[in-house]
């Protein structure tokens, strides 16, 4: 007798694909949803690296229109760095300006 095991297709934003002898994890849908939310879908990607010794500072005279949206976006990008380790440094720098 075979049990009907329900296998998740998505778990915490990660797409789960079951193969015969393996499981594939992907954040493709999560990344596409993020691009759509930020209205960047269809934009051309850029291979621009960030310099490691950039002198950034907080400017009191200009604030974001929606700081909550910025914090939400940074949080989502931090979650995305689980798979995309190449953006970890940049997201770390951006997260310093969340408050």
C-alpha cells in the first residue's frame, strides 16, 4: 500500500522540485516577484561591482519617500542572498542606511 505524500511546491519563498533521486531548490519565483514589485521586470542587468572602500555617509537633507518600502526591499534582498551570495556585500552596505 502506497501512502499519498503531499510534497510542497513552495516553502518560505523557495521553489521545491522533486526529481526521482533528488530535490531541486530555487528562488526563481521569489526573485521574479521581487523584480515585479520594484518595477524592474524586463530591465537590462548590469555587471557593476561595488568598490569595497567607498566612503558613504548619511545625508539628513534628503529622506526616502517611503522608508518602510526600502526596509522591506532590503529584507527581501537579504533573504535572496541565501542563494545569490554574490550580492551579499552590496546588500550589507545598503542595510546600513535602513534607519
